[in-house]
C-alpha cells in the first residue's frame, strides 16, 4: 500500500485520483461437503486478525484510499455472516468490522507502535502489532490495535500528544487462532469489554493478549 501511494503521490500530488481496493480478504479451501463453486469457508479468529490489520492499513492510507470492499458479505470467502436456512451467525470478521466502524467519517490521527516479529521463521514472520487512530467530531480518540502473536501478550505504554483523556472505554475480540462460531455455538468468538486499559500521566497503558483485536475509545 505504501509503494502504491508513493507512486500516486509522485504523479498526482493533489490526490485527484483515488485508490480503490476491491475484493480484499482471505481465500481458503471450501468447507468439506459443500459445493466448491460456492466458495463457502468458515471464518476464524485468524480471519478477524486479517480484517483488523487490513482495515488499519486502509485507515492509515485514507488520504488516498477512498473505497475498499471486502470480497463477499454472506456465505462466500471471508464473509461477515453465515446462514443455513433460517439460521444466521456472525463471524469473527463481522465483529472486527463493527469495532472499526468508529473510524468512519473521522479524522486520521498519526500513530506509531513499537513492533516485534512473530512467526515460525524469520522469512515467514510478520510484525506482531498493527494500529491506527482517528478522532471523531465530538473529540473521541479511537484506537484500534491487533496483536498477531499466537502466544505472546504485549505490554503497551502509550503516549498521547495534544490530549489529556479523562474517560476510557474499550472492547476486545480474542480467542485461539483457529476458533470460530457455529450455528450450535454462535458466540465462541465475540467482542467483550476490555477493562485492562488505564489512563496514565502520559496517555494510556494496557496489556494486549495474544491473538486479539482491540478498540479503545478515549475522551
């Protein structure tokens, strides 16, 4: 994304041309016993992390990215809803999309987080932490952050410049990497209150569990 934006900024510094990202998301083997042509796949906590990282990237590049569409909404690929007749469940990706709706129509705020590498080998490793932040018209600072590590929690001491928050609320989505919701157990992966965020003299502090996506709202 950074490379694309740099090239477009070079030839279009006034940003007359927008960057549109169409059909992003994961694509895995279909669920056993389903029609391969329907591309029906289960959505796990791993997909929630992919969604969180992707949406953070889009938010960070929102000066150029004007539209971005997940590939499918219902029953196909990284869907946000799965149905079976009259039954319906919300996927982990749905919960991330709902959490990140706080950034819509808000103003991007510059942010940075110190990262480590996570993965089996160096060549297959990725940065563990991904974040973005924005401020709404009412002055609420929204921070979304993901921890991609399967096993390591991350202690975060955040410094906030230009704002002294007095109120904090937070929610988190976390579980094992392969956890998913079923029609029999639809709430295996769902958002919960995140009570571990504390306001400090410099900003905030919290410990982000492994395999998690969090939304922190500060006023």
